């Protein structure tokens, strides 16, 4: 039950980095939705490694196949099984980590928990698992429909945050960082180039925004919309922090300053600001839903780090494989996907409760 | 199912701020544990309102009663029902908010979701619900036993953070803020006094730490220990951000800097630092588990804020009731309780998997 | 999590036979439904002990109180907490069973499972728990509305089955057995009188029928409507068998004989027979849903039965308390309630999937 | 979530009869268990169609592949993905049922529920899905270990029950019916031959027994061992009834007669009879766990049956495909598998509660 996510829209992922395949089973998809591999593949392609020199050079086509749940082009309401065969799983390059625990990786804790671990490429703990989240997210988007727009951007790389005044969604597809600020993107290009050459890595902050979500989604009090989003984002590899709307900054605010003033515009309720990130009392307010999460730098660096081995000896490790100088970049489509999955799930839940509910 | 928290150790809360009572049912408690009201009441007393001028003056005894699941002083493995009767529920003082939506509160979203709302004192959205989390947390602590120490502190009030060099756990019980830094506490006393007199409010950051947790707790990949902790903390009223270990700060770090270097001390694995907050790959590493969360300032202030009413008219609101200038203070025992519940739950899960597993 | 039943309409029961109270929390009730104690009490009264000489003489008023989730007479969508205070819990009369295991009761297995047991009146294993199922069922009926009619009848007592040709629903309220066959009821009166006087007990079969259920409820393949109904009925105390429609009799049939022939009547699909009990492939077909379950005779008899005690000694036991010569009688309203709960739950599930779905 | 079964040991199945493949994901398997395809295949082979003239002549190799969760021959604690590619999916032979609803099949109800249906070979409602239950059951057996023996037998075919005095477990592998009574098997051979030639079909009763289960498994009150077993068996295609131990026969018994007398044998508790089927109060008693279930005759017969078509016209149907004259035969290994899955699940649950618990 712990490799499944969601309540009614619920997906289960399986597979290891260097096994024969990875996959997921998506349950709870309403019937009658047009769906083919062509609806899923473009989202996977955005996450695909090896698209620029700034992401791992592992060559994976990440070609998704639908094995069930779709008949004559339409979903049938039965579980949709998706599979991606692993192509470029050079096991050799990971032989070094068989006996050494990479600091800041899950090697040590998997061994402590299970007493056994598939050490090849991180096994189940590999970021490769997130490909299936992106696939599930593509199906979630089909449930939400075109009125809902979910987009994400990298808003901080290492110590360099974007200038929010420069925010332009069109920019995110014109640079290899999903950066909405052209100036920041230019700076990052050099910055990350240097980090890559130094064999180092750096963290990042991603912001995900969903527009077109009406008020009413979210289940108080233990499946609040923000609570489910926090779990969703925190479950992504390397994520160490999640915040909604003003987030941690709201701790420094006064009540009258943090409150989003409500005003009528015609017969519509509007808000002057969005410190709440579109969620009040765990329920969507009709404003854009805004989530931000922090990704730590991977510790797979070419710089030797002291560590211990499985035999209880001190040693040091250099992780040579093909890795990302900023794993945060590829987390952008993953964050979008998790947002889509949470929203689709809560849409179904709200429909169950209020028969006439529509997006 | 949405008023329940946990997998095997699982509690369900019920009740509104101004109803006859609030309560919870705690399921999954192992049999044979000594338990009486005296094990629960002290934790509730720490959260109780009206203990200083800095928390709401609502007078609630918050006297807990055990209604089931305990026989001759021992848990029987059957569900433990807890109840607290509401005493001081002056409905009158809330009449004003019947028709007006308090900005930054759940009034508007409950109405949008359910089409109906118990407006008295926030109804189900009231922070009063958190009393039952503290009660459940007290039982979770009994499952974890005395080797596990869970403590929390207020580490930032408004724009004033503590100086971590002054950290002294003994201080947290000597000031009304659960502040571990005596100097900061002195400063806050004046600072919050001013805010209170101005009829304003301010946010806060709480840090929760669990010591004595062995490596191996946490279920990859969708009930990772950090993922469940994020959901737990984000489900607390007014929380807008959650981070683990270095959290958002890790975004600005380099890989070699963020990695917690591992070293053998005798035959024990140790770590030089704890940027990971005791969790790697979603599994506890044996280091202290460290979670931080941000609480927004309540918008229940004596300063008029523009808003709309249920009839779709612009208006403004002053929330007169008895409120907290810094709700973050009372969130400290709640954060501890949620940490205890998550850990007890994962202890049971790990036992299921590894028969000999012990704390 | 194991004292909860249902997916979206989900209730959690708590309490022991001789504790201060029993209760339940009903989660997932849609908002805006008129509800008061008066909607629940009549169903409880039907199950209440002591109504005739044929049920236990324990005197319980079973007065239900609503503690949350209802505001100004309407459900709010938040959890509904129900409580019944235990009145007539004469602990003395159970002192004898403290040390002896009653055969066919749960005494021995509770001790084996938990190492501890509240022996007073069966503790958690007492049929008293079923009062809360009836209460939850009353709320489920409100969700289903008046178009859905759920009724149950005792169709076999001991070796005496009813004659189905005499079936008249009006009869069930005119005899103390919920018997739809006046002739059988007359026979049973004498039959059960004899059993009662002999200090013995006897089993029974109950049939539950739900009319007005449209086609489309049930979730293949592991929450099929019949699968959930089977779990629901088998979880009732003393139930040893469950069947749908023709049930075990279908094993002896030929395919062409068992198939319910489908015919158009105007533009409506009709069936000539209902061997399927209204469920095909786990999904309701629009025919009445028919479930039957067998209740074993309680072994609480005044006839000495050989057994063992907690010290591992052979002994014998006479259970003197106040008991039911045919516990099956009081299982009739419980079976109805569980049917209502399963159907309300599946109605919500189907609504989530098909937005326009209506009863 | 509705294509998943189990609490901690939990499997999710996917796939349609005539899609490219079927599969399942088994989550919650403890680490360190030896597992390869060779542990699963023999169980699948027992269920495989086409082994005698008495089961469908569809030729399926049903070759299972493990895609994840096993490393160097041992389970790793991560999800185990299993796949079987569909080979002999002659879609043509099902063209006739595209427009006509087969009575007693799920055709009509799937259309009513989902508004769409994969009509080829029953789609998701096909008994083909049960292959994956058998595969999951094989893994469950590995968790239970060799002390637990789970066996099943056909005890009634049509109107012909076995003579229980002739019961010999060794017989079940010497006839094509899993029949433990050599005389009955001989009779059935002729009987079913006649039914097959007549193009008809017949129902059956299967009995499943688990030996070596200690007292203590089962979670009162809504995941009682019998409640979970009832759900498990009722979810199998074509099952219409489930009973535990004496089952429906207990309705006709007296309390003193139905009670299984308890006696000490040395320092071990024993029972004179097993009317309870090894379960008291929903918890295993240490006796063999005995479940029986009834399978209806398939209505896929060569005899024309009146029905309606998707256009709302009366018509009749002859189902020509390759079918089973007694589907109950192939349900025998499926019943065993579901028993194994329920027991493995409850073993893990009990371990979580009682740290030292062992089989």
C-alpha cells in the first residue's frame, strides 16, 4: 500500500532503476476519456534525461506503453497499466557503490530498513521512479480538462533566485532550466556550467501553480488540499521543504498584512493578494493554487566525500556515474504531475459529496 | 475517512468548537500498555488556552475522559475513545461572523465546499480540533516508550528568530513561548506585548525534534517518513510550510557541502552533520528527526479588514472574540504530538515487515 | 483502522459491552441532509433488547445522542459523532466467565491475540457493538433517500424455514421474529418457547432486500458490491455464511437455468428471475439486491458445556447471564443497516466517477 | 483503489482478457525471501485452461515474468511487478457478444456503470483476472512458509456432492476436478461429459482449508478474519455464496451442539469439533481455517437464451467461444490463493501489534 498515491484517483508505481522496466497502474480514472500514448509521451519527454548538458547523460527513450484500461481510444474505468522498458542501464558504472554508502543517498537507510538493497543506480530509490509520476500526471490532466492550467518553474538555483518582476511563463520553454526569468536563465547557464565542470552539484526551488481550480476542493482535516500537496511534493526524491502561498515568509507577517482582502467584482468574490496560495482551511478558494518545494543538491559528485562501507570501515567515495548537476531541473515536470494528481483526486472526492459539482 | 490520520496507529477526530464536545477514537494501539487519563492530561495542559496573556483567554479545562479500550489500567488492543466536553463556548461573541467571511479563515471555503457551515467559533475549522491530536499524541508516546524523546520549540516569532547558539532545552518551560533561547524569550515578551495591545497578530516557526529513533522507519515511496510528517504538520491549522533538516536552505547548498559525512565510531555509524534531518530516501537514518513548520498569523485581529459577506456585499470585519496574538505558541505541543503519531505508526509498520524490529 | 467500515461513507465504532458508553463516528456524510436523533432512534428501538421474552432481558434504553456534525438540523459534511451511554451493565453476572473460556465465543481467541481481554459481557466482542451499526445505517438511509427501500426478514429459525409463498412484508412487524410468514411465526413461537425453557439456543437465516437501487453500483474487482456486502454481513457477530441471490443453490443449477433472462418492457430492461440477487460482475443490475446470512446459535446456554479455563485446566461452564435464545432475531435490523451502509458508500463512489449519476 | 486487495500485503491487478497482457503489483512483501518465477509458475499451471476436456480450450501458456522487487534471487521489500502476456486472444470468436448482453454476465452492468465496455472475452470481468490472484497467492505462500498448508477441493458439482467419508487429499491431483473423493470423481467424469456435450454448464462448491495457522490472526471488528475471507472469496468471478466452518448448517443447530467443546491435551488447548471453521470472534483459534464457496454455472452455453441487445431490442444469444462446462474447477486454485493472501496479510498485521508473534 505504500507504493500507491491518492484516494480515488490512485496510482501505484513499481520498478528499479536498472531492472527490466518501470511502470505504474492508474486506478480510478473515469470512463469515456480519450487517451492514448500520445497524451502521455510529451510530458515524459519534458522530464527525459540527456536533453541538455545540464541533466544526466543517461540515454533513455522513456517510451511509454498502455497495457490496459483503454478500449478503442477511450478509458473504460478499469485500471490503466503503463510500462516503460529500461534501455540504457549500464550496471557497470555503479559497481563502486555496491559496498560504499553514498552520503545523502538512501543506500544506508535501505540496508538498515530491509537488510538488502538493489544497489544498481539507486534501485527503487532512483529518481527514475518519478517518470511514472509524470505519466500518471498526464492522465490526471485529462481528467481535469483544459480549463485547468498547471505549470511549474524553477525559481531558485543554488543561491540565485529569479527576479519575480521578470516572470514570463513563455520563457520556461526557451531555456534548459524551466526558468521564467530570461536574465536569471542567462546567469544560471554560466553558473551551472561552472558547477558541472567542478564535478559539483547544487539545489533548487520549484514553484508549481494551478489555475482554473474552483473553490471547494480539499478534505478537512486530514486530507486538506495543502496536506495532500505537502505529502505529494515531499515524496519526490531529494525534496526537503514544501510551502503553500507565502509559506515560511508568512511567519514574519502580521495578521492584517497576511490576510488576503476579499472584494466583490460584479457578483464574483475576488482577493487582492494570494498569500494563502489558493487554500484556506485546507480547501481551495478559487485563487491559483501555489506550491513551492526545495530540492537538495545530489551528493553524487566527483569530489571525494568521506563515508563508511557495508563492512563498517571508514572510506571515501567519488560517484562517477552520469548525474545531474542540478536535479531540481528535472523535478519541475514531476512537481506539475503531482499537483495534477492531487487535484484530479480531490475533484473526484468533491463530486462524490456534491452531485452537481463541476470544474 | 478524511478525519482520520495514520496507517496502523490511526486516530479519527470529531467535533466543533462550540458543539457539546470534541473527541477522537484511537485505533491500532497495541495491547498491554499502561494507560490512564493521567498519561494524557499533562500534554493537554501544555496546549491549554489561557495560560498566559499571550494565548486566547477562552477558559477551557480540557479535561479528557477515556471511554473505551482500557481495562484494569491496560490497553486491550481495541479502539480507545477519548472525549472532552466543551465548557466555555460563548456563542454570542461569534454572532458577528455569521454573515461575514473572515479573510484568511476557512469561512468562505467551507461555505463554497459544503454550502453550509457551523460559524460558531470556526466550527470544525477551529484550532480546538488540535486538542485531540495532542491526546492521540500522548498515547503514541506510550507506544514509543521512554527511549524516544520528542520535543519542540518556537524558533521564530514574527521577524525575530532565536540565536541557535543559545539553544537550551531547559529554557522552553521557563517562558510562555516554548522558546529555547532565554534572550529571544525576553525580547519576544515585549514584542508580542506590543502586538497584542495593537490588536494585531504575528506568525511563527516551530521546530520539532525526535531523538532515539533507530534507522529503518519510513515506507518508500508514498509514505516516506518525511512525506507523512509533511502531511501531518501541514494538516495543522494555519501551517503554510514544512521542512526537514536543512530544508529550504539546502537549495542554496553544494552537494559536497549538504552531504552529511558518515564515519564509524567504534562499530557505530555516525554523521558529522544533520542536514538531512535524520531522513534519507524517506527512511530514518538513526540521527535525530528534525522538522520545522511555519504558522501564519491569525487574521482574527482588532484592526478592521475589508471583506465580503454571505450576501455578496463588500464590508469590513473586526474579529472581537478571544484570540491568540501568536497562534504559533500553542502549535508547539501539537507539532510534538503529530511527530509522535507518525513515528508510532511507522514503528508498527516496520514491525510488521521485520519481525525482530525494536526501538 | 480495523474498527472502521466503508470507503467514502465510513464509520468507526468503539466501546465495550460494560464500559461507560459505546459510540461511532460517521465520516463522509454529504452536507445539507436533515438529521436529528429522531431519525436514528426508531431504528435502534427495533434492535433494542428486552422487547419480547425471546430476546435478552438486559434493559438498555439505547438512547442515542448526536455530538457533532449537525448544525441547525442539517448535516455539515463534518464527522457525526454518536454516543449511547451504557445503563444496565451488571458486571456481577459475568464474574463466572472471567476465568473460563466460553466455547464458541471469542474469549479464548481475544486472549490469544491480545494477551488481555475485557471479560465483562464479552467486552468488545459483544453484540452490543451492533447498536452503532444500526445508528450508522440510519444515516445511510438518509443519504439513499426514500426511493430506496431496505427491509429484512428472518426466513429460517433452527430447522424451520418459512414457506416463501406466504411471504408478506406487512407481517414482519406483527410478530416478535421479523417473520414474513404468519404460519411460520406461529410455529416459531412455540418452538422458540421450548428452546428458551430448555435453556438452549438456536440459529437462524436472515434475508435482506434493497429495492430502488439502479444499475451501476459496485467497484470491480475488489470492492464488488457483493464482495463488500459479504464482508459487511460476515463482520456481524455470530454470522457464519453469506449468499447473494440464489447463493449456494446456484451450485446445483445448469447455466441456462440460472441465467436471469433479460427482456425489454417498453424501453426498460427487465429480468424474468433474480437468481443473481441483483448483482452481475459485482455491479448492481437494477433488480432488487438480495443477501442472505446465517447466524449460529449462541453457545451461552444453561446447559453445562465442557471447556477449559485460563489456567489450562479442564472444566465446564453454564452461561447464566441474560441472553437470546435466538440471536438471529436481533440481527435483522443489523443486516438492514449494513446493507444501507454499503449502498450509500457505493452511491458516493459512483457519483465520483459519473458526475451526473442519480438514484 | 478498487483493483487492490489487502491491508499490508496488498496486490493490485490490471488487464483485460484480450488486451496485450495482464499483471499485478504485489506490495508489502517482507525483504529477504527467496523468490523466482519458479515459485509462482507451478501454481499458475494448476489453474491453466485447456488441461482437460473439462476446462476451456483457450490455449494460454500463462508464463509469468517478475519485473521488479527481486534482486539476486531475494525479495527487497519493494513492489513486485508480475506480468503475463496474452497469447491466444482470438478476438473474432467474441464478435457476436459486442451487441448482445449475455444473461448472468457482467456485459449489461458494465455498460450501465461505465457507459463503455471492452466486450472482447469479457474484458476486465473475465475470469482471466484470477490468474494474477494465483500469482499473488504464490508469493503469499512464501511469506507464510512451509508450516502452513493451504489446500482446496471441489466438494460439490451440480447436484452431486462428495461423500465426506471418502475424503483423501491425495486424490485431488489424480482427477481433473480437484475432487478428494475417488468415487465422486468417477461419477462426475460421466456427469460433466454429458453436460459438456449438451452445450450446458453446471455450478460447484469449493472447500478451502488452511492448516498450521496459530490462534490470534484477524482484526475485530471490520477486518475479522472471516470478514476478509468472505470478501476475498466473493470477489472471485461467479461466486454467489461463502461460508465458514459449519456455515449455513449452523442455522439449524442448537447452541450446545454447535459449540466446539474445548479440552486440554497436555498443555495444549484442543477442540472436539470444528463447527467454527477455526475462527471465533473474527480471530483464528488455532484449528484449521475452513471456508466454502459456491460458484454459479457460467451462462456461456450453446443453448439459446433470450436476452436484449445494446439497442434495446429483444433477441437471443448462443455463446460459442471456448468455455468451461464447470468454471468451479478452475476456481479451486484461485480459492487457495485468496486464502493465502488473506492469511499472509493478517500475519503481517498481527506482527505489527505483537512484536514477538510467530507462526
